[in-house]
């Protein structure tokens, strides 16, 4: 059957008045860093940029995990397997991501985790992290193995919520001096990492010959040819220095095994509690019983974490353990969570399951490697946008309205990892 052609489907030449609204060409951005960061729509995009810009050894130090990397894979899979249960027909025009941790207001429930050797990933290192966190209104955690001093970070971001992470040394007096410096410089929360009796077996570092500082071998020189910006920044800024030690030459694992104390017990936690006047959290809890004991020995809170999968492979999945820890410790204890978080939706899943806040390490490092301070700021901006969108789609306006009814977890544990 023949039908007449509708007027709307007849060919014609467009008029200038019709074309003019479509000819809205953006002004070219000459700032290459700003342009590449603006194109990043997710943390995974920032990771792709970071991999292009950063030599293999430093990138793999961040990206990798212990042994077959099963712990990291399982942690990320746990978030991917989350099922949300949204409510509809709710007024979500005034969504608010803010929360209070130890009496301080955060703009959203995500802080920057303590990271080691950070200026090796990008010359701005902890200066970028602390500044971006302060500007975003979230916490920044300086590591004992950080590459900026306590005093320098405090001076660079005096308006920030700065926390200090402690690896307890064999030399207790040096540890006491370190935490006193943190307190004197305005760090009000101390994170004691408790899952590093010895270093995990990070096979990517072994295969890459990862050392501190990086060595200029034939392999690294060839690698540098593709990443001139990183090497230019690395060689033209002050050499790596550490928050707690003056200098070290050797592998990451040898440094950990030399400095840290495998005889650390709960009695030492009592000693730290006596020495530290501020908020005390234990980071690296992987059983309910250990979480209880930390609170019994004076901790004000715990961070459920398997160290980003970088210590014990096949460790418990933090997101799966979280509800049990919350049930055991009750509502009054502050509980944080890390490992595997790569999006704002991941953060909200953790909050719904009982976390007061989360920490991001790799996501922070991907942003740093992708663009220094601007890259970390972009990562936090992406996380905030994802959280705002997700909380509204869940039909919720505030974090305290989130609960287990909004999230279902799949506790099936995948066996696969990444053999490196």
C-alpha cells in the first residue's frame, strides 16, 4: 500500500537560522592536563590516564596487590555484585552527602587513605592529596611512609582535617617522638595499622625490580622515553624524603621488614593509647573478635580493611565483614572501611552496610598520577557526582537515611585473581 510522504520526512536544505543554534563550538583548551582530566568520567578513566603517564614500576606499585591479587579482585567484585533497592516517589531535591566523624564535618563520607612513597607516583605527592582533601572538605591521612613530613603537610594544608597513620617501630621512643610531632602539628586522629607484621609478597614489585628510590637502569630509561613528563618532574624536584625516616635504599619489602615490629600485640595498643591524647583508630581489622579487642584496648574506632589486598592474599572481603563488625560493636563506635572502592556508588553501599566513612587509596593515587593536585580534585569531584546521583536514585536525601534495606550483598566469593 502506497502512503504519502510526511512533510517532516521530505528532504530540504536547512536555513542559516536553523543551523546557527547548532554551531556552538567550544573554545579550545590549551591546558593539556585540564583537557585530559575533564574527559575523565570515572576513576577507571583516571586509571587509564595514570597508566599512560607513569612508568611501569611506580604504576604497578599502586595498581598491584599481593601474590595472585585475589584479595583485591574479590573486594572489587563485592561492590560490582551489590544490588541496590531504590525507593521511588520521594522528594530528593535536597540531597546532602555530609557527615560528622569525631566531631568534624566532612562534605562526604570519603577520605584519602594513607599511602607510602607518594611523591614517587607524582612529584606533588602528599602536598596534592592534603590540599585537594582540604578544598573538598574531607580528611587526608599522612602515612608513616609518606614522602612529605608531618610539619610540611600541616603547613601546606593548615585548614584541612589531617590524620596521621602509624606503623609502630621496633624503636618505641622514635614512635613516641613521631606521634608527638603529629599531635603538636594539629593531627587529631591517629590510625594505627595492625596488619603489617611483615610485608606482603607483591609480585609486580619483584618482577619490576621496584626499589626506593627508582634506579636508572636500561629498562627504566627505555620506559622513561614514553613518559618524559614524569621523569622531568621526578628529576627536577627535591629527592624523595620520608615523614619518619631520613633515607632508604632497597626494595619496599626490605624497608617494611627492617622497620616494623612483628612482635606487636594488644599490649602495645595500650601503650599507644596512653601516649596519644587524640582520637585513636586501628586500621586493618579482618575479624569481629579483633575489632572488639581493639575497642577494649582503648581504640575509639576501627577501619575494616585488608590493606587493599596488599598483605595477605585470600583475606576476608571488607564489605562482607562490615555488617558483622557493626552488629558486634554497636552504633556508638566509629567504623571506617577501605579496599576495592572505585566509585561513589561503592561508598554509599558501604555506608548502607554500616560504615561511618570510607577511605580511598588507589583511586586517590590514580587521580594523583593523572594530574597532581588537579587530578586528585577531579577524582573527588567524580566521586561526589556519583554519590549525589546514586543517593537520589535510591530515593534518599541524607546518609543517615541509608540502611541495609537499600543494599543486598552477594557473599559468593569468586576464586579468580590476576596471576602476574
